[in-house]
């Protein structure tokens, strides 16, 4: 990471959002499977291909929660794949909420919250990729041994 204060704040914002979404997806998916819908009426499934809340809970747990947890872990490690996983997780959340709205045909504040977190993940990722001029780009951490392998990288680091 290049050390700019705004970059650090935005990176931690991405980590917090991915962590929040991961915990929500994993816990919500487990709870949905164990309780058969967390008290939601079966009428929510009327316009869906599902007979119970088991499969939607499994999808929420594995797909939404899993991609969010992977994004969280990769961002914490500052791995080069962190931004890719954050984008995948953000798109996954937006798709999940959009499909949910079409299937259950109900609207709650939680859907607004999770749609907003997915869009925030995408906005942060696009910013880190340099799509916006005001947003500082994110550079993955490099190990000390990799800078010694390339003397140009080491000299750039000393002058920065």
C-alpha cells in the first residue's frame, strides 16, 4: 500500500464492509437453513423455484458469505487478488438482493442496507483501480524479498 492516509481509510472501509457482509451472509444462511426461513412466511417462496428456505439459505451461506469472506481475507492480507474478490463479492451481493426482490416481492430496510453495502464494495473497488481520478490507487503489498529480486523496485522504494 502506498501509505497515503485516504488510501488506508478506504482500504479499511473495504475490509469492514466485506467483513460485515461475510458475517451476515454466513450467519443469515445458517439461520435460514436451521429455522426454515427465520420466521419468513412460505408465501415469500411462491414466485421462486424453491419449496423451502434450505437451498436459499445454502446459497446465502456459501455463495454470498463465501465470496465476502474470501474478499475480507484477501483485503486483510493486501493480496493482489483482494480487489478482484471485493468486486466479485460486491456484484454477488447486488445480484442476491435484486433476485430476492424479484422473487419475494417484498421490500425491507435490510434489502436497502445490503444493496448499499454491495454498491459500496463496487465503488471502492472501482476507485482503487483508478477509474476515478480523485481516489488513490491501491497497490498490493510486496514482500521484502521481492524488492531485492528487482533492484529497480528497491530503488523506487528508497526514494519514495
